């Protein structure tokens, strides 16, 4: 998976911010991880433990908050929450094919920007059951907060 490259990028960003603020230590990094970013948390934490060594984030704790996918419905204009786990259980072959394709093709860059066209006309609106929907949130990782000491 892409956890290592992702964490590398995230730590790089945090170190830059810390540096700009003349910090001597990063104590906490808080992330919001979209449920459709396909991040496996224990692998993510493992990569973090390896990559933070010999940096000012060496003792930092990585906090991960999982956030749901949000689909926007073009039929009724409402938004519904969905979770990866429930999505992968949908047995419809169209879902399964798209999920597999997405799993194979998603890159760290896609995850950090949320830019991938995965999730169009795929999930059912919870209000009107239309499939004219788009996954508008939940594909990306957001650095929510960095705690530093100077
Ligand atoms: Zn709808």
C-alpha cells in the first residue's frame, strides 16, 4: 500500500510548518483520515514510527480521526454519509469492480489532494435511493493540527 509515501509527505509538511514557526519539538500531529483514502491505520502508525526518528517529531504522537465519505445526490440535492466497510459489502458487481479499480490505482498524491474521480454514480443516496451521486468527501487526508514547542 501507499502508507509509507503518504506519511513521508505528511511528516515533511509538518516539519516545514514547525520550522517556519521556530519550533524545537513537535509533540502532536492530528489528522483527519477520510474513510475512502484506503489508509490502513496500523501500517500508517508503523511508517510514522520509522520516519519520525532523528527529526524534531521523534516523540510526537500521531492522532488519527476517521471521517466518513460524503456523497452528494444530484436528484434530491442532499448529502449522505457512507463508510468504506459498508461500501465494500455491497455485492453489486459494478461497485466491486470500481472499488477494486480504485484500490489498485489510488496514489499518495490522490489521497493528499482528494482528487480522483472515484465515486461517481456509484453509491446510493440514503434519502431518495438515486445513484446519480458523487463522493465529494472522504477520499483525502487533512492535517488538522500540529502542536509544537519552541
Ligand atoms: Zn437523493
